[in-house]
C-alpha cells in the first residue's frame, strides 16, 4: 500500500471514529444539537466512496498526462529526425 493510500485509510478510520464518538455524545445532547447533527450527517459523503472516487479521478488525470507526454515525445522525435536530414 502506498503512502497516499495509507494516509487515506487513516483519515477514513479517523472520520468513522469521530462519527461514532459524536453519536455517543449525542445521547447526552439537547434535541437541537441532535437535529443539527442529523442535518450534517445527511451531507457527509461515505469516506470509502470518496477514496474510490479520488483514486479513479487520479488514474484518469495520470492517463491524460501520459498521453500528452507521449504526444510530445513523438513530436520531438519527428522534429529531431527532420533536423538530422
């Protein structure tokens, strides 16, 4: 597992732990705080899905970068080849 994947997994675990701790603390909280939490919780994405989405996006970006580099390399070789003639 890469360092980035390890860090992402650590953040995922931290977020899950915080959610669990908040749920425990809510048992002692007032109704308005419980309502506020429920509104916040509705908006929170699933950490595992976020990691998956980011990984997919990163792959797409890296693929585009590789394509651009290959195009440039081809262009460079064509021009260098013409310069030798």
